[in-house]
């Protein structure tokens, strides 16, 4: 089975699980089950992001979409993480409210549903671990860069499912405690802890995807500047821009002022060497505009020109 088929299978299984957990959570009165359902829904969306990255990553640029669909991953990640954080805040507040006004919980339904969730999440983890973790050594060297990123994508999805399995196990334990000891507060405690944990884990993704969509930079500009200025023929640089269109690539552009009396072939050779050096520090696509000393600027980075 290829990565795309495995992701589609895991997504289908988990959509069914989310619907079942939400229904069972409402019927049984368990906020922990509902919190687990929305956590699973968030991970379904994360799996969809992984699938989008695989499908659209293979698409070519068009006349309208000249960069292709390079930002689709971060757009989906931002919407997903924002939705999940808002949902978890709501569940946390509802859990606190139920702590002071407890309701009855049908423990057998909670135990049965969370056991099903544990089985589905465990099976999903198994499928993803087999493909994402165990198979990364089977690729040819020339395709290793592409498949390495794809395997990391699947490995990330595997960790999501493994985390879901652990949370489902804790809901099972909570249901057993309620059934045998009648401690209904355990449901509130679990749902509150799940909410805080999920918000904590999701916020970095929200921040990273927002910065990416705003063309923010995560690379050390000082290092990039020093690397370029160490070239003897470079007189100065200005209008340096670096941004991350997705989780795997770094793009950039710069104006480089070269010393006078350099021929075009020499400049091209210097530019090629600069790009090779930048690739070693992770900058995969870098546009360089060569200029003469009349364009010398005192600023290395972006200026606002009126």
C-alpha cells in the first residue's frame, strides 16, 4: 500500500470514530469522550493536511498558480489548529462548569466507545508506523530527498494517532473509575487535562502556520548576510527577504551589488556558488538580482520605498 492509500484508509476510520464518539459523548454525558472526539477530529484534519501535501506536492505550477499549491499545507494547518484551539477552550470551560454542576454519566457507554477508539487509533498507528517509520530505507538515492519528507509526513501522522490511542486508554480508565467507584469528577478532570494538553501541543503549529502565511522568516538573517558578504566580489547587499512557504522549503530573494568590471559569466559563476552555499543551510530557492555599485544601499534588508 502506498502512503496516499494508507492515509485515506486512516482518515475514513477516524471520521467514523469521531461521529461515534460525539454521539456517545452527548448520549452518555461525558465531556472527556467529547474532548477525545474533537481531538480525533483535529487529527483527522492533520491527516488531511498530510494527504494534501502528498497530492498537491506533485502538481505542477500553472499560469494562474505560478507557485503551484505550495502554501496549501500551511493554510490547512492554520485553519485546523485555530479550529482545534477554539474547540478545546469551549470544552475546558464546559468542563469547569460541570465540575460545579455535575451530571450523571453512563459509564458503560463511555468504556465501550473509548475501547473502540483505542482499537481504531491503535490500528491506525500500526498502519502509519509500518509505512512511515519502517520503510524509509527502501528508496533510491536520487529520490531520497522527496521520500524523506514524505516519510516524515507519515511519521508525524503516526505520532498523532499514537497520542490519540493513549488518550482513548485514559478515557477507558476514567469510565471504569466512574462505573466501579462513582467518582464522576474524574470525567471533568480528564477533559480539562486533555483540553490544556491539546491547546499546548497545537499552539506552536498555529504560530508556525500563521508566520508562514504572512511570509515570515525562520532563518538567521545574520548568517545569510555574512555568507554572501564573505564573497570578495560582493560590494554590498540590500532588500533581503526570506520566507517559508511550507514546512519543508525556504525561499528568498536579494539584490547583490557587485564590484565594477565583472563580466556576466563571472557573475553567473558567483551566483551559482552563493546558491549552493545557501542550499547547505536549508534555503532551497533563492532569487538573486545582480547590480552595479550605483545601486549601493546602506540597508541589508527590506526598505519601504515610496
